[in-house]
C-alpha cells in the first residue's frame, strides 16, 4: 500500500511527542515531513533556564537528536518557517519555497512572546525569552553589560532574572502586579518568594507600569522609564510578559481561531478534519494550555486518531503547577484564592519559610497553595481532581497524606 503523507508544522515538544506516539502505534502508515522554524532539533524548552544559568548546555537539552529523525525516516526541514498552507491543494510552502503535500496536516506552532507595545521596544538589546537564540543573546549580553531589567514577574521572568544574576548582572524585575507569580501564588506566598529572591540579590519593582524604553546614541537600550517618571539603567531588557498562541499561519489558511486554533475532542480543527493541532497553539473548549502534561495528553489522543485507531477523546486537563523557582519549591492547584463560602486552612512558619493554604468547600478540597514544602502536592491534587469528601480527615489534612489508605 502507498503510504499516506503527514506534514507537521512546528518541531517542538507537543508535536514531536505526538509523532513518537503515532510511530509506536502505526510506524508504517505515513511518510512524515517536519518543518521547524528554528535551526535546532526538538529540545526541552523548559530547560532553557538551566542553560541560561550555566548549569546545562544546549546539547544536553536536546530531546530528539538529528539521528532520531533519520532513523524514523522523517524528512526534516530546519530553519524553515512555513509561510502558507494551501488547503485546497493540500500542501504547505516554506519561506524558501520548499513545498510538501499532505493527506493529514498537524499544526504545532506553539506560542509567541507577547511584546508590550512600548516606545523603544525595537531598540537593540530588547529581547523576548522564548528559544535558544534568545538564550544565547542573553548569555552574550551578560559578558559585556552590567544592568538588566526583566519585564514580567511570572515564572519565565524570574528564571530569566536568576540566570542573568548568576552570570554577574545586576537585575531588576519589573512587574505590574502587586505580588510575584499571581497566577500560581496568593499574596502571602508571593511575598515570601520576593523576600527570598531579594536575599539572593535580585531587585524588584512591583505595581510598576513601564512607560518607555530609552535608547542611547548607539541604538541600544540604556534605561527603562516608568509612568511616574522614574528611570533605571538597563543595557538589556528581557520581555517576559506572557505568551500568545501562534495562530497567524492557521488564520491565513482560513482555520477558525479563538484563543488559539479551535480543535475538537479528537484534536481536529473544527474547520477542516484533515488538519489537526496540538500544543500551546491549540484551543480546546476555550482553553489553550501552556503546561507540558496537558500537551502530552493531547498528543496521545491525537496520535490514535492519526493512526486511524482513535477511540480516545481529549476532554481537557485539570492542571496543577509544581515548580522549582531558583531552588524554591512551589505548588498550586485549583481555586487557591478562596473567598465567601469557602473555608481556609492556613499554616505559616516564617522561620522555616514554609507556607500552606488549603481551600475547602462542601467538605471537598478545591484548592491548594504550597510554598517551601511541596511534598504533599500530588496527594492534594489527587483529592482535588477526584472530588472525595475530606470531612473525616479534615483535622489532619494540613499535615499530609495519612497512613490510612482508605482515607487517601
């Protein structure tokens, strides 16, 4: 039988995991062609922070070396962003004119950094933090310059700030929110994190609105100006103010996009059943996921349908965040802010730097925020996801999983 043609646009973690799953189930069904915008094979984007910090090399974070693609018979076009999808003729065309026909198309273009529309954002030395090229530019800047400003106090911003500080730069994190990582932490945990990071040498400007980036005569950024008129020196400005699903290519091909490329429970685009999408660029039931676990769950379901044995459905993911920010353990899940009608259980020990907040409603755990001690995070997440009553173990809940297996 003649093989079908599968083309994948994007060469990141979600897309390549989908291919890995597909090759396990139906290794001989497709001739596979992959287009990657970057000149690198598939690598672990999450590990860019250790590369920036000097703890790992780029080679060490590669997940699928070039040899893997060759062994699987995959035609690989690196450094070739796709600029057009012709759905009528079922083919894609890259920037250099390379074209490939498809029977099935998988779009896994990930996300793009959000660059706030500030005056001066196009100055030299103003970069996003998204890929290996950005990381290398930051490493190079740290050898030549002294002052760095990171705009954004989320996980990515803090990792960038820590890496630059470890490379000898004076770093200020500018954040519009009242506390750090407000999507993952409540105000008390965010304050503990700020104090711990300040003790290591980072500086912070919270509730701060950036007005403009000021350039020097050489065309390079030299200062960050705030709405109140204050300026701080900056030889390097790293934008870490969030990401947006990368949907430009899909939109130009007439695929329906809303908060991402809209897909159904089989990860097919709602516009064209021959076209699938997974990862940060896909919007499933109104949600675009940015964490690895949901993206891999999508890949698993998508692979079964591409393999024509699909009975699985992707129904969305309950997400928890377990992070190690510069060596500090954090965990959050569910509704950890609470409010009227919710019960809070709190444990705060400033001496050991441990803070825990559990949120209960109708005898069920609905949220958790842990700082400094996250050993029980996965157990709390299991309780939260399964919706069991915690009435019988409420008094012991804060102290972790009981030895009684029935209660667990």
